[in-house]
């Protein structure tokens, strides 16, 4: 099962308060970016936030799961929490602030 575009659109709308939010299709699913940093994945219509200590502190009790078979563990955010835009945007902002700046991409010759 793959993620529906409307799920990604809804998550982008709900997290807009975190910063400049974009999504990129990758491997049939989606990566969510906040200010150029990959902060989450949307796989099978589920939201997986990159694990950080700051995110763990924000969440308190966390549920961890693989975003796809063989992936590392991510914070799985229950769909019931998606409707609280302020809460979700704060989680994304907290995660983005804790992640390092992306490495510059090499130019193609």
C-alpha cells in the first residue's frame, strides 16, 4: 500500500506553522522537509518522525516503528494527533532544530 497524495497534502497543511514545509516523493512514499531538512517520512499513510532527543522529550511516551522494512526506528505519530496543527507543527519544529544542517549536494559535471 502506498501513501495517498491527500495524506501528504494534509500533513503539509497541518505542519505549515513549523517553517517552510515541502514533500518529495521517494521510493513510492514521501519525505517531509522543514526548512530543507528531512524531518519525517510518510509511508503507507503513516507519519514517521526522525528520532531526536528533543523530539523524545517533546513527545514524552513514544511509539517507535520502522518506516519501511529494514529501516531504522522512527517515532510513529498516531493519526489522532494529526488534527492538532499547533502540536504537530511544534513537534516538527523541535525535530528540525535538533537535526544538523543538510550537507551541500555535489554539483554534476
